[in-house]
């Protein structure tokens, strides 16, 4: 899965360092670089404790990707950005497969992943998006979610959501819901006037029914 870099607090560390008056530039760079490396090590340990792994990161020195730490300006900024979304996506996908009941293997192979409504093929580049969604395309996924499989008495998607929150709550907002893989949410009538108006809108009524009837168990992820 391709890298998706994001800034996430409080794990992300932006290091702004004060400069002592009269310090030689060479000595200043060494001191700042040492301070930055110490802060990076602390941030990596926080990430390791939160997610179980040390995620990859990128370094920006005064906005320059990969520049030497010692090249920071006297009033500059060093930023370490940690890539945590890929770990989250990969982990959720693995857990969905692991917790899937297996008879023919069809359900296990039908977990789909979307970025802002566009399905992402396995192994394809994951674009930046406001919302990422996992859902299962099999029509009986709702029955499995209601505990009608002896292999998954507590369902699959809601159970994985609980586990994902425990592990990645500081990375993203993760919630369980139902989504249609066919249609975006189609709002119904909010009041009597809208209900009367909808009597003359059979296309909208049909879309509402189709959207509701095609909803599947889903995990929705939004970056904090």
C-alpha cells in the first residue's frame, strides 16, 4: 500500500528551537540537530507504544524535505511527520479477514476499501481523502453482522471497529455504521411538507429505498 502522510497530534512532533545569542552557526547546528534527534526518538517511542510499531516518517527542515538537521535557520522549524494511516488501513484489512467466518471463502474475499467513495484495488495507491470506508459486498453481510454465523457470534465489522479504536484512537476517528456501495446517502422527508412533495417524486423515493436496502456493515475512518 502506498504511503499516505498525515499530520497527527499529539504524536506528530513540530520542533521549534530557540537560539542562544552569539552562538557560532556550526555549534548552533550541532546543538539543534541533537535536540531534534532526541525529540524524534521520543516521538518514535510514543508511536511504538500506541500502535505496536515504529511508523516511517519524513523530515522537513524549514519546509525542505530531507534537508540536514544542522541546516535549520536560527528562527526555523524542524518537523517530523509520521505516516500512520497505512498501518491503520493494513491492520483493519487484516483483522477483517482474520475475523471473517469461512465457508466458501466468498465473504472473506469481499471486503472492499473506498477513499471518498472511490473503490481502491488491493495494492493500488491510496489517495488522500476526507473519509475512508471498509465494507463487505456480500448481500448476507448484514446477517453475519447480526450474529447469525456461529463463527462470528459478535459480528465482524463492529467487533473490528472496537479493536481498531483501542489501537488507533489517537490516529483517526473510527466508527461502525452501515453504508451502501451503490449510492451515497439519500435523505428522506424531514417534515410533512417534504412528505407531500415526495409523493410526486417517484425517482427520489426509489433511490431512498435502494440506498437503504443496499446498506452493508461498514467501518468509516476519518483523519483527526
